[in-house]
């Protein structure tokens, strides 16, 4: 099990804005079935898609700005992370993530 702290988006505005306008990335938990975008970001991010048991079902390393990332819509938990986090923490498919909300 891998523990990650993250701030959870609480409303549609926070979901849409996400990390836009931030100078540096932070760990962000978003619940959505529709995919994410990196339009307006100034940095790449790592992305984890989790199932309802917090098991990693999809990984995207270093998603560049101005991109779209889609996944199977049966999953809704997304964690956006600073680029390099997946590699540095050796996160792999089927790992379980313990999310500590900040």
C-alpha cells in the first residue's frame, strides 16, 4: 500500500479549474467519469485512476500541458500528482493507494 496526501476538489468549479494557475503542482483528488485536461497548466503532471477500492487501474506519467486524458468511465477517482511522483514512489498498476485528505 502506498500513502499519498491530496486535496480533494469539493465542487464543479474546483474540478474544472484543478491546477490551472498554480505555479507548482500539488496532489489533487478529483472525482469524475469524464476525463481530465491540462489546458492552461504550466507543467506536466502524473495521473492515477483508481477503482472503488483505491486500486490503480490506469497510469499516465508526465501528461504534458494542453492534453486530454480519458479512461474507462466506470472509474471516477483521479489523483493528479507532480510529474515524477509515480516513478519516485514506484507506483504500479494494481497498487493500492491510501489517500490522506489535506
